[in-house]
C-alpha cells in the first residue's frame, strides 16, 4: 500500500506539467461533432470473447471483464492540450495544426471518418487495434504524414517491419468518400489520426480532440520502417527512439498501454520461449504458466496471440497489472517493468484506477499525433488517393 502511494505520487510529479497544461484549453474551437460521440462509444458493451483466452485457473471459465466504465466525455478542463511543450511541438505543430481546420472547408470530415470506422469495426472488430498501430507506425517515421500508406516499390509499407500492419483498406474507403464530399481538402494523415482516435473510442478507450492540418508526405523509404521498434529492443533504445520523436519516457510507458488490446504474431515473441539469449531456457522474466500457454499457442510464427492475456477485449490498465505479474507478451512490454527508469510508471498506472491510464493515454496520443517533421510538411500535399502520391502533370 505504501509502495502504491509512493509510485503514484512519483508519476503525479512527472505528469503534473501535462495536467496543468491541459487546464488552459479554451483557445481552440471545438468540433461540433464532438457531442455526438457518446452514442458511438456506448454500444461497446457486448464484447465477444476470443476463442483461446489465457486462463490462469484452468478449472474456471475465464470471462473477460466487462468494461464497467461507461464512456465519459472528458470535461474541457482535463482535455488534452497542444500547450504541452515538446521540441517538435515548438517547431511545428502549434503553428500548423488547429481544431477548426476543416470547419469551413469540410465540416463533415470528422463525421465521415467516424461513420466509416464504425462500419468497418462492426464488421471486423480486430481492425480497431490495427488502425491504432498503423497510426503509430505512420507518426514514428517522418512524423504523421501518411508515409506508411504509400505502396509503391520500396516504400515503408513494403518493409519486413510493416508486414503485419492492417487497416489500409479502411483509410482508402474513407478517402474515397471524402473526395466526393470535399475534393483535395482532407489529408490522409489527418484521416488516419482521427480514425485511430475513433477506433480507440469504439474499443472503450478515451476520447480526445484531434487538431488538424497535417500534410501528406511524398517520401516513403523502405529501410526507414526498420526504425520502428519491433519488440526486441532494450529500454535505452526505446527511450532514445521516443526522444528522437519529441516524446518522453512517460509517453513510452503510456503509449505501450495500447497493447491492452490487439494481437501479435507468434514470430514476435517465440525467441522468448526457447533458448532465450542462448540460455537454453525460456526468458526468466516470463511467468512459467504463461510461458507454457504461449508454447502451446505458438506452434506457428504466423499464429496470433492476444497482447493482453487477461482482458484482451477491454481497453483498461490491466496491461500494466500483467507486467507486474510477469505476463507481458513482448520482451519490450516486460522490460518496462524490469528497468528502473520505467517500472515506477508501470506501478503507478497499474495501481491507480483505470481512468487515470485512459486520461494519460489521451494526452500521449495527442502528442503522438502532433509529431510533425518540417521537411515532410513543407513539401507535403493533400493526396487524392492515400496509397499513392499525386502525379505532377
Ligand atoms: C514501445 C514501442 C513499441 C513496440 C516495440 C511495439 C511492438 C509491437 C509488436 C511487435 C506488435 C505485434 C506485431 C505482430 O507480431 O504482428 C505490436 C502490436 C500492436 N501495437 Fe505496438 N509496439 C510499440 C508501441 C506501440 C504504440 C505506441 C502503439 C499505439 C499507440 C501500439 C499499438 C499496437 C497495437 C494496437 C497492436 C496490435 C495490432 C493488431 O492487433 O493488429 N504499439 N506492437
Ligand atoms: C541496447 O541496444 C543497443 C542496440 O542494440 C546496444 O547498442 C546497447 O548496448 C544496448 N544497451 C544496453 C544497456 O543493453
């Protein structure tokens, strides 16, 4: 109990500047469609259970926890804000992005995105997590400029590191409708950013306001996709990678919480199960029952396994409780709990009510979505098709 308050206090000190910055948020216009969200978020109550959920007590039926927090609209006082300073914000996003960006040129932009994301996710719920990941892979390379969506030869999308990315067809579908409604107006980068927010809400996660005005980049290089961490990196590498994008160690731990939903292919973790680091044994940081479950589940590298073994269908802080119980699926997940630079933050997020994680997730997602690289923005365009640059004629 004492540990709880120490680590929670520690996190509060770290995030206080963010919370304070969030308080002064009146300066941007709010999208009118903001209010129509409650309905969308609320039909997220019946959450189906995947076929093979990890079950600690083999004798007892494992039931996914219902998401008992009804979706709550964040009040204006604690909505995430652009005022949070980062290196790159100061360079670019503060000047380039705004909440009212499409209010005259394409007032229906957000509602179109929301409608199509809901339609696709209703057909295939697993797409929601995939959209969230796609947005991360976009912003983590060249900033949020939709470079991940280009599918020409040698683009990021064709890289080995991108092979399990999904959701491209959702963005293409939204873009086609958007071009009918307001041609050459709404960027693919903005569509992907809003879609990942909408997907999060549909999963039962938090809502945050997305500022708009990103341009679509014209450059996408296969080898750059390898910059995105793939799950075998050490914490130093992860922290440095985040820092290179203007994100800090709190963002690292909080955004990793996206792994509260979605799946990995066994190929991303099999190295932990057999002869880990040449030891001839499994990774010691892995709970042995959980490791046995994974060995049974992962006969093939292409097999899928839930990132959050306990509540795979629920957007909550149980991901962090899993790490405390040595049940992080990826090596990078579990390392967050073994490294002293990140473990206090894991404890704080695990021990506080889930709402605390949800709120911080919204803050860090805003920061992720605001990563802009000046070169990509200056030379950028509004694509008419998200998978290819506009032709110059
Ligand atoms: C700390 C750095 C990160 C690493 C090392 C990492 C690594 C991975 C890996 C290896 C997978 C499984 C890929 C596969 O086997 O197919 C995965 C899936 C996923 N990641 Fe991350 N990730 C990181 C950060 C993030 C962030 C910042 C987000 C979003 C905000 C995110 C969202 C997701 C989601 C939602 C999935 C599941 C995708 C699906 O079900 O299709 N990850 N991640
Ligand atoms: C982390 O990984 C990097 C890149 O593989 C390596 O150069 C570095 O020595 C590692 N650091 C630690 C502390 O293990």
